[in-house]
C-alpha cells in the first residue's frame, strides 16, 4: 500500500504547487492527449482548470450525465466552463447508470456499480476512442484515506487498493490533487483564477444523488431527491456550512394529507460544519430555517410527508448516507 504525502492547506505555497503540477502533467503526457471527466464538483473543476493550464486543447473534457446529478447541473457546468474558454462535451449516459443500479440496495454494491459503469462502460470506452493515454482525475487525500480504511469505497481510488488502472481499464491515471484535502483544493482553485462559485461550492460526492437514496436507486426516487436537494440548497446557500444535503429514506411513515391518512416518504436533511470532511458536526440551524425547509419540501413534493434533521456528528455518522 502506498503511503501518501500530505500537503496542508495552512502551509502550502499555492503558486509553486500549481507550477509543479503543470510541469508534471506536461512531462507525463508529452505530445500525447489526456482526457478528463468533469462532474462540476470542486475537485474535478479544479483539476480541469489545472489540466487545461498544462495542456490546453490537448486535454479533452467530458461531462458524463449519469442521470443522478443535481437539477440542471450538466448544462450549468458546461456553460460556466465555456465562459473560461474551456470546452466541455456533455454525454448523456443516464440509461446505462440506471440499468446498472437496478435491483441494488447494498451501499457498496451501488458505489461499485457506478464505478464500473463509469470507468468501464462509459468513460473507459470514450478514453479508448479518444486515443488519450492519460486520464486526469481529481482524487484527493480524504478519498484515499476513507477507501483504504474501508469506510467508504470512493469511486475514484484504484492504485492505493492495488488496482492497476492500466491493466483494469487500459489507461494511466494522473492525480495532481492527491496530496491535498478539500481546503487545499479550494486554494488551488483560487490560485488558478477560477470564479469563487466554482471552488467555493459545497462538496458533492462522486456517486452523486445515489449516495443520498437509501435502498434501490430508480429514476423516480432520483427525481424526488433532486427536488428536495434543490429546495435544501436554496434554503441553506447563505448559511456558512461545509456541506448540506437531503436524503431520501427507504422506510415510509404514516402522515396525513387533506384529512386523510397518507403513507409517505421521509426526507432527512443534513447540514455540516467541517474543515476537511474527516470529522464533522451538525450545524446549529435555526428552527425557523428548518421549518421553512420542511414546509416547502412537503408542499412541493406530494410523496413526502415527513422531514427530519440529523443531529449526529461524524463519527459515528458519515457526511453522506451511503
Ligand atoms: P463521507 O460521507 O464519507 O464523505 O463522510 C466525506 C466527503 O466526501 C464526499 N464523498 C465523496 N467524494 N467520491 C467523492 O469524490 C465519493 O465517492 C464520495 N463519497 C463521499 C462527501 O460528499 C463528503 O464531502
């Protein structure tokens, strides 16, 4: 197992870090081509900008629409990068992801299905077709730690688990952010001149909204959690929190609508204070804010009759539900 070096945000030299990584990417790729997948999250956005600084048009950037992203996300992300002069091609692969997730309820099996669909079926084929010999990826140290510790299998960790991506998928992986945690990645984003809205975003997990659906992931459940996520994010966007999210529970509970019994869904809201996602505490949101979220969710999403707020710290909780 490789032991990773850590560069702490508090004492990193951002300019030197960027120069070193730009040089390393250029040296590795040589005259060849590299490819990367942008999800719109902080890590993949920063790695996309870093890769384009190093390689320009020799880095091909794709947004794989897996159908489990937040509302309007693919178009929003592509438009934001277009403004920076970076071309992003959006590829609709939602059918392949829903097919792979069908019938799966175990969290790790769901994560594995997303990983395999992404790297083997969808993106893997694209890499081979593009003739790129390198895949640029925004893996960070927290992803490696949690995967190696067996807490959660992050979708983007291979070599640290003894998986050779060249053998498994046919290409090499470059991970320029692997010594950093989220706070360091944000500094690099600022150093690269990205708009703050891009690197200041709350973190979003690789398995996307599938990490927030307990039980089987279906298009209907994703549509529901997508709406709850949009409401939650809009309500909490001015709260200074590390991350906030909505989770769709599998169990239903008795509620009431129009004076009738309604056996409906439950949404759990989580809002976290954290520096680096390794530990986290629930944000002490005001009850006014919480009640407004609950009222809006139950008004706009007829299937939902109950909304709860998580008051547990990480550990024992984790930030996401899956
Ligand atoms: P957990 O749920 O493990 O999450 O406490 C810690 C942080 O990591 C994000 N997360 C992921 N990020 N790939 C990622 O790139 C993943 O598979 C993944 N799973 C969780 C999560 O949103 C939180 O910020």
